[in-house]
C-alpha cells in the first residue's frame, strides 16, 4: 500500500486532475495505493510515500525533496504513468 | 399507506434538505458507476459529507476575521468594505442555497455532457470548486432578482450552468492553444473573461513583442501561490492602517479591550485560518465527485476537450504569471483607493487570491501574443474592472450582500454582472422583460448555430489531412 499526494498551489483543481491520472496509472500497474490532493500549505504534517507535482512547486516543497516526483504538467496522463513506473522500478515495487 | 408516506416525507424533508447528504449521494452514484470496491465507496461518501460539514465549520472562524474588519471600515470610511474571495463567500452561500446549488451543479454537468455530445462545442468543464461556486452564484442571483424557488430555480439554474460550462472553455480554447503550443485542453476557471480579454488586448502589441519570459523576477514572489500566507499578509496592512484611524473605537467597541495592533494581527490570522479550513473542506468534498464526473464524461463524450483549473497553464510562462499577478493587483489597489475617495456604497478590497490566480493566468494569455506588454496591460485593466464590476454586483447578491465577503473573480464582475442585470430586467417583467428574455434566447440559439463555424476543434485533423 503506497500513499501518494498530488500537490498544486491550492490543492483544489489541477491536483485533482493529477489524482485521477495517478490513480489510473496505479490501476494499470496493479499497485495498491491511496491518492490524495493537497495544497502547498496543507501538505504539512501529512504522512506519505511520494508527492507528484510540477517543477515550479519545487521551492515550496524543498523539505520533502527525497519524495518528490516531477511531471511537466498535471494533465499529461501518459507522462505521469511513465514517470511513476520509473520511480516504482527504482523503489523496487515492480520488476 | 401512512408508512410509505412517512418514508417519502423523511426522504424529502429530512435527507434531501441536507445538502451535505445530497453531495454524498452524488459521490455514491459516481463511485458506483465506476464500479469501485465497497470500502472505497464507503470512505468516499463519508469524506464527501464530512468535507461539506467542514466548510460550514470554517464559516464561524472566517467571521472572526471578517466581522471586525467590516465594522472598522464602516466606522472609519462610512462605507461597506467587501472582500472579493470565493472561499470566504462559500460557507455563507452554502448555508442558504447549498441544497439547490449542489443540485444545479449536477444538472449543469449533465447538460454540459449532452451539449458536448450533440453540438460542435466539445468541452467538458472539470474544475470542481469553480463548478460549485458559479452554481451557487447563479442560484443566488436568480433567487434575488427573479424570486425563483424550488424546481423552477433548479431548472433555470441548470440551463444557465450547462451553457456556462460549455461555452466559457470554448471562448478560451484559441488562447489556450496559443499558450500551450497546441495542447488539446482549455481553461475552466472564473478568470475566463479576463483571459480572453488579455489575449485579445495582447494582439495589439503584436509587432516585435518581447516575451515576459526573457525577464528575471525574484523567485520569492512565487511565495504568493500559498493562499493562506498571502491572504494574511495582505489583510494585515489594511487592518493596521485602519487601526490608526480608529484606535479608541476598536478598544471600546470591537476588540473587547485588547490592544488594537495585536487585535489586527490576530484577526488577519483568524481569517487565514478560516480560509484554510474551508479549503480543506472543499478538497475533501470534491475529491471523489470530480474523478467520477471525469470518468462519466470520458465514456459518454469520447474526444471531448476537457477544461482544467488555471494552474495547468502556469508552467508555460511562469514569469508572465508574475507580471499579470502584480499588474492586476496594482489595478485593484488603485480602483479601491478611488472607490474610497468617491465614497461608493460598497468598497471592494484588493483580492490577493483572484489577483494571483486570475491575474497571473491573464498575464500568461496576454504574453502569448503581446509579450511582456500584453502580460501587463490586460490584467491591469481587468484589475480595475473587477473592483468596479464587483461593487455594482453586490446589490444583486441577495443573502450575501451584508456578509463582508463575496464571489471575487473577473467572471463575476463582467459576464456575471451582465447576467445579474439581465435576470433583474426579466424579473421586473413588463414588455422590456419579455424583450430581454427573447433577446437572450435568440443570442443563445445564434451562438450554437455559429458553432458550426467553430473550427478550432478541427485543426489537428485538418493538419494531418495535409
């Protein structure tokens, strides 16, 4: 069970689109996981394994740098799937 | 027989009068249609209902920040000060219109799917919080101006929202394509009118335009994307300036003896806390509903163009974003000062949240054709327009008018204001009312007939054909 947060400025709109795409990617790879959305403020104090976000948010999320996964845009489904697959391989979750 | 009637009454008067339950049912249907496992369904429904309750709880905290501010403004300036911030207006709007507003949001989405299927405007609006805010706004205005209630209010609201969800993304699709270099999505956000305006104004600077992206701006400015801190930091100076003009009044009437400076600091932070609570509630409430909407529309309208929240265009021009943000904010401040000088009945305070999201995105659209000049001029003008338009809009917002907070984004101050005026004229009836109603219907039909010429959707296909 892996816990992933998608983070955008307010945690309302674009992170929700990212959440849909991350969930789809997880289902496809057969990985059990929980995906939630957060804003730069509300991520504080949360427990998670990974954050999926865009590069401009890097400064605001510096303190989690080992857990950050960057995609160029929240709506790019294929890119999100590829990036996550690579990351999971690194983590040894999939072969 | 009596038992069955009792059950119906219970469903109608008890369950369905709780808008949190209605939204929970929407999530339930969405999750069932997606064939999610039972545990996901149960937790999804509970989270949705709890999210709505959290928003209501945020209202109490927000009031702790807004109430003293509006009291002090009223005392010092003799006018009503209003904060144009959607999340601050939301709990008050939900309190009275949550039930019908959430049903209108669902109805509007269904109509959006139908229109996307049968007309040339193939857009599906997927920005959940904006869907809810505009639905509530439309319901409030229709109720205040035309006196509509119950099913009539739902039906008219649904038609208006279906049109909004379908047409506003169409308006901004050409601009979005220019910004993104041809990506197949549009922007669905209440800065919409301002994006279109800034894009069109940007075209005026066409020749030799230097892109805003060639400038270097301090990175620290992007700190403003954190709405909780930026709200507290912009409210504080307003509070402090007013404090020095009403020191004694604050001590005796507002703060209950607390030092006014400390009181100003705490009130600003209390407001930010209220915002954080509301945002957490909205996030929880929509976390299941919007994925369900997305899944349903994907199945029913294959090949539709989705409309996403404005931050999806931020990566394409991050510097133009800051240009637009700053110039819209300056426009707002100038307009607010003028409103104070001319003593208009409702002074709209500069709204940092709309300035960042709507102003910043407008900067990106202006930059696409007009370079850095385009990134500044459109958002600056819209900053002024927003303050003037929002001030004129207040009398039409019924229940919201005295809450000290209202819906704040360029859409409400422009198209929203026009909608309020039109529905007010129709509501007054008489020959003029009928003429206006006929004109609106004709215009709508005309827009859909013109849809035959809406070529932006065909471009990729045409290019491959070449």
